C-alpha cells in the first residue's frame, strides 16, 4: 500500500513537470510564430523596396536632376535590404535551433512515455498478481473449510455402514451357532426336567417356581435383554379390581407385547411314565391331558388383553417347561392345540418358545438396524445438502473469478484506449525527464501506442 502511495505521489510530481514542460513548449511555439510573422513583415518590406527600386530605375532617364537623390534612396534601400536579409537569416537560424530543440524534447518525451508505460504495467501486473494470489488463497482456504466437514461426515458415514455390515455378518454367524446348539440345549433342559420331576412332584409351589426358572433360562438363551426386550413379574389391576401378575411380558416393536405364563403339570405325567400296565398308562395320560386343558382354561379367564397398561397381541403363550410332557399331551389329543387357539392361547414348549423368542430378537435387531439406516439416510441427506452448498460456493467463486477477469480487462482498456489515455500520459513523464527506476511493460505501452495511432488516423 505504501508503494502504491509513493507511486501515486511520483506520478503527481511527474505530471507537474510534464505540465511545466508543455507550457514551455507552448511558449517556444508562440515565439516561433512571432518570428515567422516578423519574417513575413520583413519580406513584405523587402518586396516594397524592390518595387521602389524598379520605379526609380524606370524613371532614371526622366529625373536625372534627381539622380543624386535617387542614388541615396537606392543606397538606403540597399541598406534596408541588407538589414532585412540579415534579420531574416537570424530568424531562420533561430527557427532551425527551435526545431532542433523541439525534436530533442519530443524524443525525451517519447522515452519518458515508454519508461513510465513499462513501470505502470509492471505495477499493475504486480498489484493484480498480488490480489489474485490473495483471492486464490482465500478461496482455497474457504473451500477447504467447506469441504472438511463434508469429508468428516462422509468418513463417518462409511465407517457407520461398514460397522453395520460387520455387526450383521457377526450376528448371522452367531445365529447359526446358536441354532446349532439349540437342540443340545433343549435336550439338556428336557433331561433336567426329567431329573427334577420326582423332586418336584406333589409340591405345586415348587413346580411353579421351577417352571419360571426354566422360562427365565429360555429367555436368556434367546438373546433378549431383561428390562429392555422383556420384563418379569409385573403387576396389573383390571377394571374389576382384580390383580394380575403375568410371569413374563416380551416387548415387540410398534408398542406390542407377548404375555407368557409358565404352567407345570408333572404329577400325572410322572405317573404315566412310571405306570407298568397299559391301563394305568391310559388313565394317567388322560389325567395329564386334562391337567393341560385346565391350565389353558384357567389362563383364558385372565383376559390380559383387556387390562390397561398391557399392549398384548390377541393371544397369550402358555409355557410347559417339560418338552416330553408337552409333546405327549398334543400327540395323543390333536384337538388340544385347536381348542387352545380358539381361546387365543398358544401352547409352547422350550424348543418352540426359544425359536419364537429368537424370531423376536431378530425383529428387534432389524428394527435397530432400520433405525440406524434411517439415521444414515438423514446423515446422507445432510451430506447431500452440504455438498450442494459447496457446489454453490464453487459456482460463486467461478463467477467472482470471471468478474475479476472482466474488471481487469476493462481497467486495462480504460488505461490504454483513447486520445490522452492514462498509460500514454504516464509514459510521457519519463520522456519529459522524470527520474524513474522501473519501466512500464512493453505490451501495455504498445497497446496504448496502437490506440493513439488509431486516434491520430481518425483525425
């Protein structure tokens, strides 16, 4: 900025010197004009003297008596002629000197113009380069600042997608392994149930507690989380004031619940397994089936679906923890399952319940993945919107660059075009004797010269 101020100050000083030199040149031109007028007057006097001489010579014979006087006049005329010629010679000499001085001054002005043109072009280019560099650096910095959040969000988006795929692949592998061990686990549960049969028979409270323990183990094996996807021993009160306490409530997406009650019927079944005669086996089998039927009827009267606070489906699960007892009852009474279903009850054993709960766990997993997918979609939308803003910024940068180039060309034209253009006037400062260290660019001064020549041709 200081350099630009100094340059402007030097320019003003040089313009002052140019003005003084131009005034001096104008004064010399006026003197030259005056000398030319005096020369013309002397020439006219000379012509008049010559005419007088001719008249005197023609009348010489007629006016001999006036010869002496005429001779004197001729002598005077000769002296006047000599004086006029001497004066004319002096004026011509002065004129030649004036022409030589004017040529030298014109040459100096031309040199000053070229030097100042080069200096001005260099200064203009330096200013333009500096502005362009700063503008490019600022645009580059703004572009980087705009793109950095985009890069970070894109990186996070990619990492999140990879993480979801890794989790899904790992969960598929875990599901295959869990399904593989499902039969072994159910077999172990059945064996444990058989082993506990004798210890539990005759004690209904112990049987109920044991059934709830088996149900809890099945829930844990399913992958559901207590307190999140399922809850136990919650108490509710219906419209009549009766208190209900389902063993387990399994939560589903979309605010739905599955009610599970564990029912143990081992006495008749143990006697059926221990009977020695076929008639005893038939009798105890019938008692076992009737016990299961009573459990179904008792559960249907609880009407969990009508209790406020429970968002159950239209059916309730009754869980029989002994797989063999469950299978025996339904194999020998096929209508048992249909009768239970008509009362909105589904009877399940450890195997079928575990498969159902695994399905629920998969539903929850896909629900969470869908929520993640929605989040990813929102992030992708945000990325798209931000990228659109970056593109708009780039378009604005391009427009600014175009306007900058157009303004540069317009400024150069204003400096170089027309008679008395700025570059031409500055270039004359050096020709007028201005002391300069830098010259204007040749291309700029040549362009100004072309414009000046075109203006002169038009004149």
